[in-house]
C-alpha cells in the first residue's frame, strides 16, 4: 500500500507498521523523516535493536536470510534496515526478497530503502510481493506549492509563527533543499518559538544576510567559478559551525546534475536554454565558466563520485566526512583524482 510522505508519520502512528516498509526516492530530508518515524514506532513496539545491511557488490544475500532467522540476545523481535544502492536487488536478491515476503512475521520488521525507482521496479515480482504485505512510499523533490506547504507545516511543528511572505522567501532561499530549509527553521525556533512574534520577510532576510558570507550556496558558487581556495575556506568554516555534511552533498549532487543537463542541451541544441532549466540570470555565468573547464567525461566522473559519496555518508560511519567533501570539491576544478578512492 502506498502512503505519501506528507501523511506517512501520521499513518504509521495511527495504523501501525507493516512487516515490510519500502522507502525510496532522491529527496533526502523526506526520506530521513520517514525512516526516523519508522524507527521511533518500531522502538515503541519492542524492536529495540537494529541491524543494518547494504546490498552492494560485496553483499551476500545469505546475510539477510541469516538476519531474519537469528534471534537477538536482548529481544524476540528483529528490526532490519536494508539499503539497495541501485534500487534493484538483482536476480538472487529478487528471489530472496520474494521468498521472505511469502512468510511475513509480526516479530520481524524489514525496512528497505533506496534511490528513486521507476515503474519497472514497482512492477517487479519481488516488489509487488513485499508491497502486498507492506507500506510503500516514494519521495520526490518538492517545488512550488508543495514546497511552501512543507515549510508551513514544519514551521507550525516548530512553533514558529512565520508570515506568508516569509515562507516564500525561505522557499526561494532553500531552492527546494529541504535539509537547508529545515536547518533554517530550527535556527528560527531557537529565537522565536512561543515568543508570539511573527517572523516576516524582513526578519528572515536580515538573518540570512548575517550568515551570507559563509553559506552552502556561496560554497557551491565558488566551486562553479573555479575559485577552489575560497571554496575550501568556506568548507572549513561550515565544518566548524557544525553544518550537516548531507546538506552540502545534496547541493553538490544538484549542481552536478544541472551541469550534466546544460552540457546535454548544449550538445543537442547548440545552446543552453537557462530559462527552461530554471537557472537564475546571476548564476548563468557561473555555469558557463564551469562548462568551459569540465568535459563530458569530467562531469560523468563527478556524478559517479557523488553517488558513491552519498552511499558512504548514508550507510557508513565516516570519521571525517569533510575530507570526503573536499575531495569532491576538487573534482569541480577538475583535479586528477579519478583513480583515488573516496574511502
């Protein structure tokens, strides 16, 4: 059964969890919110321990089978989180997941998560078998009215009284990056929650200006411009301020994808229609500068490394994630790091 992200938390709190929870999509904040909700409800139902598995190239599907059959020392219930890096389990994985779906247990809870998937995956036998016994949700990037509604809902939950103009300004500021919008709302809550004061566009703009020298957006702009020294200085500052690495990575992924779109359009049509790509005029020169430096192979390599970094940050414990981000930043030059592992 499919449940949309904006109703997901309420649904599982009221209706409970299913044996199989399927969460897919490329929008990280909605995915994190849904996974946190699953974990909270699971813990309240006695799933006190969590096993984490990643179905990468070194993964053996016998690990999942063993995890479903091994009893915990501290609990009779098993909670397993399985990440599918490509969104597809492959032939062997399909057989294992289909078999597991045929014998659901109230003492075993399996969360399966991955990137955006297409209709081909949703029509696959393994997926339909799990979905028939579970709950499925897919999160897409939010734009326009949906983004505004998300910000309004988040502000209400944080007890921040924000004006409609303030909501629109925050939507423009975050440009659909929910991680960045969430962080901004959390900072507003520290000052204005329960104060009775309305946060309007002037208050919000003033706060943004105070921080404008060292923002994730300035970091990305300097990368596009090729000013790596300034970009790395900003990156160090962001680390000292405790900015969540996933916020920075999300922006790098977005910019690399946009560069690929620009390059493809330029190759097919002879020029870049910035209006169609929704690129503001003040950023068009930055993209043009980057495209003069980066060949198609450079941009392809950049996107590959960013996808690998996304998996590392989500599925592994990285002692110094900002070192990884520095590596990725250098690829925007481009620096010859194609043979250097992110690990």
